[in-house]
């Protein structure tokens, strides 16, 4: 019994010692050398390493891999000018023509209701673009909007969609608007075109003429605006037949034991067709309008390092990199050690000249 007690004490001390050792965080060691500091384009630059560290990250000094912008890169596009373009496409079996027009405003208040839209001054620019005529995705071409957007003056982009009574004019056509962009006319940064907004960040909102009684079926996602007409009320539709199975609480779709069971299905309240309702098949005006676009500073986010050594690699003796463009580059290597107690970092920097 006494031996067991002593053994437990020793085991506890050993585990405590191991735990303390595991918790120790040493500063990483890293030295970086090159044979020379001037290289030619497409000539491999070989960096040689010494020291012990868990991780090494690399900044080449090129655009978007520059240590100087590790916390963020902001570009001022004021006064550079801009263009607007997008793609359009038709979908579905509708037959109505001339439903979509394109408009710009500098004084819309952004409230998202039709009276506010009507109160704003809008300029139609539809004729400046090429629009789809079939299911093929069509590039609109670019419209110069430099005089319409500035740091102080917002630009709102609106697509107006008219649905005529569908019983006599045919079904409304479905339009897709995608890949919209307001592009700065500033020079590219590296190979990257600078944008004031794009489809994902444009913040489009739908404004219906009759939001409660005849809303359009328009939807908006990060990649597409789908302009669709309101669903008109046809007296021959089965929903106006009180004998329609969806009104029967004993229908198989409500029976958990049936293979036709639909867990989300609920017995709807029957509403008879009202032949005198003005909303059965009205002409409707639907707008999809962007949030305000300004010609101002844009945040491109931080430049990110390239990881060249992880904790699973014991030793990295060297790393080779090739530059494609002449210039002077500040190269950074960031070595880190980390555990549950924290992170320790060292940074090493070299200056390189790349000649043609």
C-alpha cells in the first residue's frame, strides 16, 4: 500500500513536469540569407533558412502579398471616373416584351417604397445597353457614369419591370440580371480591376407597386436579380375549387404515415375567387434598386502571406521564388511559435532588386 502511494506521488510530479514543459512557449528562431540581392526576371531567388520555428509565412513584396498592407489596403478612387455594366438573360416561357428598363438617380432617398421612387429624379439609360433577347447571357456593354457618381453624390441604379395583365398579354417573362459592376476607371492594381460596387455588394432591394395584394415574384441573391411578374389570379386555378385536396385535412400530404406526407404542409383557409377584385390580374410596376454607390475610398482587405512551413514540417532549409516583373521588393518572412498559452513571432526582412 505504501509503495502504491509513493508511486502515485511520483506519477503526479512527472505529469506536472510534463504539463509545465508543454506549456512553455519559446520565441521562434529564424535567419534568412540570399547569395545576392539583385536578380533577373524569371531567375529563381533561393532563400536559405536557419533556426527553429513552427511556422513560416512569406510576403514577396508584390501587390496583394505586401507586408506593408498586412492590416488592410485602402485605395482612394475619388475623381477617377467610373463605368456601369452587367449581364442579362431571359428565362421561362413568358411572352411579354419590353418589360425591363434601366434607370439612374442621384436623389432617391433609399426608403424602399414606391412613392419615394416616384419622388426621385430618374434618367432612363436603357438605350445605352444591349439587353438579352433569349436565354443566352448577354453582356450589356459599358456606360460611362463618371459625371453621375462622386464622393458626395450617390448613384442609385434601378431596373424597372412592368407586368401587363397576363390573361390578355401573355405571361410575364423572367429576366436575370447578373455580374453587375460599377468599375473605377483608375489603373488596375497589379492585375486587379478596382470596383466601386459589384453584384454581391450592390444591396439591391425590391419595391412592389402592390406589395400586399399583387407582389411580383422577383427574388434577389448575392449573384443574381431575378425579375418576375406577379402571379395573376385565374378563376380556373384549382386553388379556387373548394374540393381541391389541399383543403382536405385528411389528404395524404398531412398524414405522417403516408409516403406523400409533407412535414411542412398546413391546411390552408379556402378563399373564393373574387371577380371584382382589381388585383386579380393588374398591370404592375416593380423596381429593383441598388444601395447608393459613391466614388470614394475602397477597402480591399489585408494582403495575405503565403504559408511555406507548417508545424508538421520539422525543418525548412530553403525556399525558392521567381519574380515576373522588374522592380524593388521588400521581402518579409514571419516565423511563429504558438500553443494554448499564446503566440510568439519574429520578422525578418530583405531588400531585393529584380531587373529585366
